[in-house]
C-alpha cells in the first residue's frame, strides 16, 4: 500500500522492464454467448480462493540463484499482498516440485507467468515461472516484486487495458524498446506494450494509471492522453486503491464458519453469482475411486485439495468454462483423510441452475 511518507519525486527508471512470456489465448467453443465469453475471460486466469500458493527459490542453475536480501525482498512483497487480508495463502517450500511459483534471479529482465498459466504452461518443476533481473531492495525494486507477484495472482498489465484510451506513437515505441537496454523484437514489444488485452478480461474497468501493474513510460511514446507527449508517465509507488479493490474482490478474506460436507450420492446446489465461489469438505468413509462432477448449464472451475498437516495440497482439477460439458474429476480418495473442494462460478444460464455431486 502506498506510504504517506514515501518520497513523491518521480524519476523514470532506465533498466529493462517486465516482459510477459507469450501465451496463446485459450480456445473456447465457437459462437459462444457474448456475456458468457466476458465472464470466462474475466475469471479464467484467477486461482480459486483459499488456495495456498507455494513458492520456491530455484538453485538448480547458478545464474538463477539469488542473494538472501533479494529473497527477503520477495518474501516481504508476498507479505504485503497477504496483509491486505486476501483469502490466498503464500508459503515458501524447500522442494521445487511442491511449488507452483518457482523463482529465479537471472540478471537482465523481470517477468512472471499470469495466474493459472503457471500450471497450464510450466509443469516442469525445474523451470522458472517468475524471474527478477535487478536489485529488489530499492523503491523501484520493491514495486517490481509487487508487480510480478500481481501477475502470479492473475492480473495483466494495466497499460494494455483497452479502456485506457492510450494511443501510441507506435514506431517510437518499437524503436525505444528495440534499443538498449531492452533490445526487444517488434513482436515482443507488441505483445507487452501495444497489444490491447481482451475487453472481456477487464470487464469494463477504468484505466488505473497508478496501478502496480502499469509500466513507466518515457514522454513522447504516448500520443493520447496528450499530456504524456510532454511528460513521463510514472505511476505512484506501491499498490493503488484499485489494485487493492480488485485483489480483495477476487480473493476475499477467508471465512471461519465450518464448511458444508459433500457426501456421496447427495447433490448440493451451486447458488452463487459469477466470480463467486463455494467450498465443501469431503471426508471419505471408504478408500476407493470417486467421481466429482458439476451439473447444469454452468461454467465452473472445480479444484480438489487434500489437507496435509494443515497445508491444502492440490490433488486434481477441471475447468469447463467456455465448453458445453461439466467439470469432472475422477480420483482415488483415502479413508480418514480430509479434502476440500472449491468451485468458482464463471457463468450460469440462470440463478441456482447448478449442482455438484460426489459418488
């Protein structure tokens, strides 16, 4: 969060900036209803709430190893997001195979995969899902750590918000980022700067020029708003009010009431609004193979976790959003174990139209 005592003087940072790994847009059913499409795109990269995201500092290559003060800066940034009261948890783990977020410190560039792209596109535990390429102990470095973690939570670049109304001097942008220190190709510059993200992915949100997810830009690269022809665009440091509003909307604080139990052959209604979530506990009385499935005209992401000494560990999941079938998991569950089933709703054709069952 922005500190009232933070230095107000703004200075353009001259180092390499964040570049997202290029990931193809997920294909959906053809001729999908526009409202359904909007809700799917808005939610598809977000985690189910109450997920424990495990992170690990990679040591398997010398150039990826970070000094302790750099690691601590990352830990502090995770804590700053957590201190907002969000329902996600962050835990550092010693084994890369136990981590969704795997962090390197190779000099040069900082980047991260966005949200669930981490597990969809980087399943190899020996590979990075996030990298930091410069000192994180400076004010700019602190914001860099918050920015990359923001990507890992599922948030895109704010300057690519189609509602921003930014008009680029495109050739100047290509020349600027094609030169030192970034040395980006035109394709990379287009993907990270000029490309507008889908309007559905931001669901009409207004431009937040102070978002932690916004780049700094040298004056003259932007034609409109016209004032940035004459002055640099430098967001205020730290998390903006809109950043805080968005992350707490997707990941509201965890509630303490006991979860309803999902028992075999007894369906439970899914009575929530799009972007909301319902959780269940499953306590098998027998060790055997089970099927868990949603029913009805609904788009959902269905994720199963096992409670292992208080740590919710991922077991399996399915996402039916944008397709004409229902989320379904087939899995072996063990007697006397506790499992948590978390369901986030993307879209429902009518209120209360969905259900879930285990058998």
